[in-house]
């Protein structure tokens, strides 16, 4: 989750930095629209959380002795 936070933060800073370059390509949305930025960050955070949580939940359900004996 730390990597997700760092990556999202860096991506947000870079996105704000290049909004002037991309402003001409956007139709119907201002380059620094807070709704778009917050929606994208929310979706990325949700997907990242699920990508961390689902494997951790599956691993927590295993019995450590059975997992070690299997190997």
C-alpha cells in the first residue's frame, strides 16, 4: 500500500505538471478538474487495495503447517 500511495502521489504531481500541455486535447473537461482527478485517484486506490487485500486474505486462511509440509 505504501507503493500505491507513493505512485499515486507522484502521478498526481506529474499530471498537474502536464495539464497545460494536455489542455488542448481535452474536450468538455478543464485540465485541472478536481472531480476527474479525485475519481481517477479513487479508482486507482480501490484497485490497488483489492490487489493487496485479496492475496493477503487467501494467505491468511492457509494453515502454516500444511503449507510448509506441501513444499
